[in-house]
């Protein structure tokens, strides 16, 4: 169950979405959006900033909530379904107070952004629109708070039902908060919600401050959560370059097996073909330089094979009714062997090799085989192949 403060916030959002938002255009050019109460000679419009009363004589046009929805639907049919058209419709819906419709349109824009080139003009337009949505995403009570409270308030909006448009807007606003780098790192490490940790990582990646990209790359390898590591890999893939490859590839020779395995998984996830020679060279070294595991981490086996032989080692004299009786004392002689074995490295090396092989298969598009000694030749042959000709279809 949600805490009382969260239940109140959800109730306020639902109430706001349920209240019709009319549009009132005045003769002086102003546009008022909100619930309208009409009297004989005036209109009172409850806007986000508060109620505004205007004389009917100053009103040029008054469109009801239903009128605005019909006009938006007509515009959507005429505009088509391109991401640019959806962005324009989202802006129009927001300007006239149709917030649910605005988010629905912006969801389509955000879902299309990963498929666009890095320099696509729509990316800048979408980011600019997301930056205007602070009023919808940051509760009024937090707008004058410090950075820590604002970061927490924005991340509270990330949950299982958060659409791609709202998530993209939250990440954009987090990326633009002044001085938020340290708090975003803290949230990315300690927040108990994996989605919120990933949102903090995405904002760090957007900020581009010194060390932010390296922080994301370390998360791809060191974080304990499979979900967070996979999400961080998708974030890192958007800007992964040669410097990042050199930084990450050192993990292929790390003394801890998990780091080697996760490094290979990251290289496969970011889709960097330049990593193929590095993986091929690391394969035969999978067992080299591994740190000795702690005794408690090592599988152990115990076996004992012995023979026991009984013998009379002494007699005790017992006297009963004036008669002496010899009571024999029995001893046991044991002979045989006891084995106690701790197995180090066999399972880890096999798992490391599988991870390297899977990464090569993902990057090369074919399986290099189960013998790491042949991987260098496989990668060399793959590099020598001519590129596949373009078909002209996407």
C-alpha cells in the first residue's frame, strides 16, 4: 500500500485529469486553460496559477473540453503518424490542457527516439518539449526545495506504469538540474527501485559531466542487479566509443571471474565489433590470473576408506565371590585413507569461456566454436569477409 503522502499525490493527479479543461481566448491575445465557471457577465477560469475572472465582453472564443478533443482528433487524422507529427500533437494537447492526450502522443515520440540518428532534429525538439514539462512532473511543493529533494521527487514518478514519454521527460529534467551529479550517483547506487536507478543512470549519461560515462560503464559490470546491469548496458551503448572499449576491456583479465563474465556480456550488449580481437585473445587466458577463492566459496569433497581390526589390548581382574575373573579390554586398529579435496577454478573457467564465446557469437553473428585456441583465426576470417551489400530496405 502506498504511503499517505503518495496516495494524496495520486489522488490529486487523478482529480486533475478528471476535471474538464476548457480554452478561453481573449481579445488581448491571452489564452486561459482550465475549468470554467460562467456567470451572467463573466467567466472564472481556474488555471494552474489560480482562478482568473474575465468579462464576457473580453472573450474572443470559448472552446469546451469536448470541442478541444474533437479538434485534436481532427488534427491527428490530418497529420499522420510520424514522430514529428506526434510531437506537434503532444504540444497542442498540452497547450489546451489535454494532458492525458499529450502524454499519449509523447509516448510515441519517445518510443521512436532510439531509432533516430544522434543528430536528428527531432531529438532536440523532443528534449526542448520535455524541458517544458516541469510543472506536470515536479510537484509544486518541491520546486523551491534543494537538489536532493527535487531529484527524489522526480524519481518518485518512475514506476511500473510510467510511459516512455513521461520517463524520457523525467530523465531530461534530471539531466538539467544544476549540481545534481552527486545525488544522481547516490540514487543510482542505493535506490531500492531498479527503474529509478536506471533513470538516474540515464540522466547521468545525458549530463556528460566528467566521469559520468565511466560511472555508467562500471555499473554495467559491478552492479549486483541483473536488471540494472542490462539497462545500464543499453544506456552505455548509445555513446560507446574506442576510449570506452579500452576502459572496459581491462575487465577481461580481472582476477575475479564475475568481472570477466560481466565484461564479456557488456561488450556483446553494446555491439562493438572492435571488441572481437580482444575477446579472441582473452579466451585462451580464461584460467590465468584468477584470484584464489575464499575457503567458504570452494566446493569440497570428503571421502574415507578404512578397515577396522579389533584386538585384546589388556585384561582387568574382576573378583566376584572369592573367584578372580579376567575381563578383556578391546582395542580397535584403523587403517586406510581419508581424502578431503577443495576444487578451485574449474567451474569458473568454464563459465568464463562460455561468456566470451557468447559475446563473440553475438558480435560476429556466428559461433566461433568451443575451443578458445581457434578463436583468433575465426575472428581474422570474419574480419576478412567482404561487407554484406545493402539491399535498400530497412
